């Protein structure tokens, strides 16, 4: 899908992708994810469901394979590690952090990961998140979106 000509002098190309942590054939999926990210030629990408455990950090692996800078934020812990969101950026990261979002009616914590990026067009605040996914849990998603709308202006100050 194309939305017009891309000009690296005036445009920043972004994407978002849920990598589905270590579900399914994740070991086979990792090199394909790196190839797909490279093929997109994006400048920055928000990742959801990134697994970090003692044996493997999916975000570190993707950053290494693609040459991006990596920022991670933990959403929730489980017995063998943590799952959260990440940002991969071709631009230098000036500042980054993670804000926990309301859990609502579910036990899996959610977070908003942000980074202030130094781009040729100036400082860019970039955010990624992953809301509660259960179809019957609109109440939790609404609380999370309300929290995000309050956090984004505050975290973007000074950019």
C-alpha cells in the first residue's frame, strides 16, 4: 500500500507491529520479522508483545539484526520473564521511559513506552502501547486510553 512519495528530507516513516512474543513458531518468526522490518525501510517502529527472559530478549535480537536503537518497557511479569512494548529507531534516542497504564478488569499489566527521538526534522516524541485485548473488556481499554491522553502531552513537553 502506498500513500504517496516518501521524501527522507521531509518525511518520517513509521510502523507498528505486534510480534506475538513466544507464541507459535516464534523462533522461525524472528528472522522473518527482521527481514520484514528491513524491507519496510521504516525510521521508527513500535512493537507490542515483546518477550524478555533470561535466555532471550526479542527486542535486542531485532535491534541487532536491523541496526536500530532499542527501547523496552515492561508491561507485566510472568514466571519466566516479562512482556512489554518496544521502540526500534534509526534516530538517536534523547530520552525514554515507561508509564504503567490502568489494569482494569484483567491481571496483565499494560504500559505506554515513549522515546524522544532526534530526527533531521527536529525532536519527535514517539509512543507505543498495547491495550487489553479481550473483546468484552471495553471498560479497561477506555481507562487505558484516558490515561494515555493525559500522559502524551505531559511526556511530550519540551520537544
